[in-house]
C-alpha cells in the first residue's frame, strides 16, 4: 500500500512500501484463538500463516458497542463524525461527575484517549495527512470492505481496539480483567513504621522484577564474558599475525579493519542472510568495516546470542544493502533524513540552534554503523579522502570566529578521533583562541569500537585545553548495549575522567536494545564506568534502516515504566526525536507532539512541534511511525512475552 502523507505546513517524503520479508510464526501463539487484546493474539494461526481477520473485527466492535452502533447506523461519514464528537464530549463530561467510580489514573487515560480520538477524526488532520481513519472504521462497521481503496491491517484494528476501550475507561492497564476503580493502597491507609514496611515490600517486588530483567543482559565486565573474549582475541591475533603489543596499538587495528566477508567467515559463525548481505555490500562498495577489537566482542557461535546488538550495528541487513545499491547515485539527497544539505551555512558546518554548531572535519570512522545518520556522505571506511582540505578547514573556522553567538562547538564527522593527534590538536587550538567558545565537544565512538585510541598523548591534548571556569572540553560517545562495556572501554573512559573531562553517551533506540529494561541496564552500567547518559534518540525515519526502527510509543513506555524505576543519576538522558532541518523535539514534553492520524496500515502519524514553539512560529512536521503491531510481532519472534508490553498502545 502506498499512501502519501501530506501536510499544509510541511511536505513529507513519499512513503514507499517496505520490502517483503518471510513471515515468521510468533512463538507465543498456538493454533487456538487467544483472548488477549494487548498482543497480536485473537488470531488463528493457520498453516499458511493466515490471520483470522474477522476475529479481530469482532473484538473491535466488542471493545465499544456504542461506537460500533454510531458507525453502523450513520448514513454518511459526516453524520458519523458529528455523532462521534458528541459521544466523546459526553464521555469526557462523565469523568468529571462526582459519582464516577473510575480511578483517577484511569480517568487520565480516558482523557488522553478522547484527545487522540478527536484528533484522528478531525477533518483538518484528514486533509493534512491525506488519510481518513474514520472512513475506514465507518466502512468496516457497515460491512463495506470492498469499497475501501486500501487494505486495512490488523495493526490498524489493534490500535482502535485499545483506543475504544480506553475511551470507555477499560484500558486494563492496571487490571487486565476490568476497569480499575476508586481506591487507596493499603500502605497509604496505615501510618508510621507499619506503613513504611508495607510500602517497602511493594518496592522489593519491583526491585526483584528489575533484577530479573537485568540478568538477561550481561555486560562485558562479567568474568565469563571476559574469558571467552580473551579466546576471541587470541584467535584474531593469530589470524592477522599480530602480537599482544599490536592489540594495544590502535594503528594496528586501523590497519586491519575488516572490509569484506572472508575474515568474518573464518572467525565467527554467520547466518546465510548475514553472509549474503556482507558479500553484496562488498561487491557494490557499500561502506562496511569492523575493527578487530569490535569483532572480538562478537560471540563466536550464533547460539550464544548475547551479541545481537553488536552484530546488528555493523552487519547490514539485506534490505539496507538493497536500498543503498538502488539509490547509490542519489544517496546524498535520498538518505539525508535530517536535511543537513539545508542546514549547512558553509561546507562542513551544520547549524540548527542559536548557540551551538557542528564542525565535520573528517567524514569516515574506524568502522561503519549501519544506521548512521550520515551514511549518505561516507564513501568507505577509513577513506583516504576523508580529511577536510586545509582551505575548507580554514574557511569553516573563520565562519565560527565571525559568529560570536555560538559558544558551543561539536566536532564530529565521521569520527574526528580517527585523525592524527596533531590534526586534532590544531583544530581544538583554533577554537580555544576564540573567546566566545566556552565548550568544545568531541563526538567519537572510539571508546566503544577502538578504546586503545585513548593514549596518554590524546588525553593530554584534550586536558591542555580544558580550563574549568573558562572552557570545557567534553567527550560524547555512543554505547548501544551493555555487552559493549568492557574493561578496555572502562579504562579509556577513566583516563579521560581523571583529567577532569566528562564523558556523555548518546544512545540510538533500536529494535536491538528495546526489550524490557534493556536500555535501563545500559544506563546503569554506563554510570558504573563513568559515563553520563545524555540523549536517547528515536530511530531515524530512514527507509533503508526501517528494520531497526521502534515505535515512538515504545520509547515513551520505556521512559515511564523502566527508566523511572532507576535512581535519578542512572536516568539523566533525555528521549528525543530529531525533526528534519529543525532539531530535537523532547518526547517527554507531551505538549510538543501529538498523534494526528492512524493509517490503514497501522502506522501512527505524529505532528511534531519545533523547539522554537512559544518563541517563533515555525511549522510543525508530520512523521509516519512504524506500526506497533509489527514491532510486537518481531519481539514475539525473538521469544519475548509481549504481554509484558501491553500498555504500549496507550503511549501517544
């Protein structure tokens, strides 16, 4: 299905149908109909993986008979719209009545669901998105499926099953067998030590839940992991003819960066899909590279499975390779999701905010991350042409010197720490001479993929320009999973910290670190080695990396139900969505985004407001998310109990 989402304020990139993939049987389903509206259950799995579509529809109308009656009996779309608005206003008034017996938190869910429902059936949002969820519902209720121009997915129906229930005060967030009523927990009825003891027992249960999940995600600091990685290291050194001293030399790793499939095939087990993707990437010169150090973090055998996030970052899926090959000639525009071409006032500089700008002096890295924001401008790993020319660098630095409102500069790329020490020093020195520059950030992934790069020489260069009270030097890195945290990475971080420089982390929220408490475990482990969680980025809406994407609702759920249980110092990061050309939208600020439509394929359309809101009247941006239903299917195929995620539908 192809449905273009349009906005009167902002045109969206044309939505293209994702490549078809083999349907896998979710492990939690059997051949029986399962009575569970939170999962992709109530489906009857048949030999050809057909879905019992009618079972979903029956549950949809059972979810709210009043809405069903309105839809079925309305003669036309406008009559249905008016009656639904009246119904929603009535339901909203009901929750303010004295005799309403719903719990106040359930009432909050009702209000939120009503707000979303009104937005979705609003004519202005149908116009802006080019989609009418109401028309789909109306025709489904009247058994006029044949008149629908597009196929209505199970994901769409699941969205409205939950929305219908939420409007009626039966979200089942707190009790799966019915609405939660007014009431006060026992510990609030008690006083003194007895109240504290009862409360402590409740908190112990929550703590045990966290601990249970944390055990699923080992870090690289655990003894067993260290031991088998030592074996990996010895095998890799033998393969490349290296020594222990070579291993500690970052230049040796750069010299032996893996650029094709053969070393991987010789050193670790790969799936057939991974083999084919790497071979095709190599054949068509799609940027690909892995440092020997990062390779040694991978489990030798596929059956272990702790390294899924590590493999996924550097071994491209077939869909990614196919897209990169298809659009190779025009990738500079097709894959530039953030619109950096339109936010670059001078070559190699990006600016979206008043007081900070980005300098990109080096456009390659020690290895290539598949879902890199700037995959459109990296030609190859460790390209000989990666370094900015002296003339271009001079012009860029002169630009910063002229723009004295910019006090914070982010030096990124690519990865600037792959440059030689003297090049790094020259750039930092140039900025240090500008009195208006009070902070210089170094954006680098070397603490994760090449920790031996953090030599005494490099650390001393940064320390030379770090002057408390005058100028801050900060390192911003990119750990994705606890399994990447190793003794070597910790040593690199501690070297930096010991000269007074802080290290911050930016995590990209992907399918590989989005399971329950997976990101929470990373936050805790990062703090233990001296890294402050800084940003959690919602996965970019880049079509070539769609396989990695997670619904925005999951990040909101993670922030509320998992991160919130941790101590404050473990959750200092901010969940954000990067609006193309404009900049970060803070997802925690509910007033800065809203759901405006649910498409027939189950994808929500979000209207994101720019950071300039309440300052300057900039237009909003409409974004088409990935379906929650498809995400839950993928989790189920990986063995997750998706009942654990049942509240995800109510995060808007």
